[in-house]
C-alpha cells in the first residue's frame, strides 16, 4: 500500500509541476502581447497555486 501512496504523491507532484510550467508559459505570452488584464489574472492564479 505504501508504494501505491508514493506513486499517487509523485503523480500529484508532477501534475502541480506541469500546472506551474504551463502557467509560466501563459504569463510570458500575455506579457509579450502586453495583455495586462490577462497578466493580472494569471498572477492571481499563480498565487492560488502557491
């Protein structure tokens, strides 16, 4: 059972890492386009994710 829990934790961590990586990319694109409204929304999302 311990290995199953470890695999679940690893998957959850990978998911969080992917969310952050995707969010960083979206922020870069929004900044490049000068869409400050979207930048603020994405920064709020980043704060929520921690």
